[in-house]
C-alpha cells in the first residue's frame, strides 16, 4: 500500500471511529525471506503527525490469545503509555527464521535468522517509517518475542542497538546451543551466553526478561532450578558483569505457576510495554 493511501485511510478511520486504538492487517512482500509476511499494526487513534514510539513483536499471531488489544487499549486510556505503534509480525517457519543470526543451533536450526533480521531492519522498519511518524532514535523503540521469538528479539537488539535499544524476552529459548548437549558440561555452548561473555564493546541495550515457574520441568545441571529460569538468571549475571544495572538496564519478572503459553505471557505483556516505552 502506498504511503498516501495509508494516510488517507488512517485519517478516515480517525474521523469515523471514536476509538483509542486502530488495528489493521497488512501483507508485505519480503525479498529477504522470499515470502509474504503478515503484520498486524496497532495504532493509537491520534493525528498522523503525532510522534509515536515503536514496539515490534515476533510471533504476532499469538497476541490475540493474550487479549492484547484490550491490554494495549487500557494502557493508552490510563496514559501509562505514550502514543505507541505496536506491530505483530506473524511467524512462518519458526525453527528456521528465529534463532541467532550467523550462528545455527547444533541441530542446524536458525538458517534464516539473518534473513529475518534483514527483513525487520531493511524492509519492515522503513515501511513503517514511510507511513507513520515514528521516533528515529533507538531509545523509543523496542522488539520483543516469546520462546524462540524471544531469543530472536534478544539477538536482533544485541546486534542492532542503533535500531532497537530495548528487547523483551518472554520465556526465551536461551538454551539455544552450538554443539550437542554434553552432560559433563551441561551449561556449555549456549550461543547467547557465549557471545555476551566474550563481548568487549560497551552495552547500550535494555532487557526485560520473564520466565514462568512452570515453563518446563527440565533441570539439566541438577541444581534445583528449571532451565528456563536458570538460563535467564545466568544471562543476566553475565550482563551485569558487563555493566548493565538491574532495575535500570534490565528487569526480571518471574510468574508463579506461569506456563510456556500465550495466556501466561499475556498476564505480563502490559508490564513490559510500560517498562519499555512508558
């Protein structure tokens, strides 16, 4: 859709509806992914010239199960959020497109993670910028995801802090490893932990982490803590060693009884939005 047509439709919607939030679905043709990508755009009912923060969600198809529109509408109504454009990118082949760019898992997954990263940076963001008045600085931009989508969000923000300063990682697949599991070294070869520990540059990112106490049952190192929580806390410890400050630069939210499902993530997605751009 051409930008002028988009703006005319937006203006018509604002005049015809007294809503705080408008939702539209678009289909983008991605050269990098070689497929059609469906995106849901949630836009506050403000004039087209109003500056907007930006939050992009991987696994956008799961937002409906979280009753996301109701949550976002309430946050805007209560003015806990500034005017914010939220975009849910629908997943296709998650095992291929989500992962760590340039680093496949030990099972060969994530071969399209770099292409997905290019889609976000080179295709989706410019498309959004042509049609909305979005803040250009990374301070008002965030990317988030769930499970493998959370891993992807961390990796993308880490690699491109000039585009997204903040990342939200919900039940992130931080176990993602480059070599097969070795019971003698149960915590070895986790890709994200390894590249964070080797980092020499200053870290300008902010990270919001979440895990549920019923995310899983696995405890590979037998320390009494399930892996999803253990991996998250160990990564946060590494980030703190690199200079990030708990509370200011990173937050951890543990959901008692929380499962690996959209209904659990929906309970705290509003907290993430407020922390990210509120």
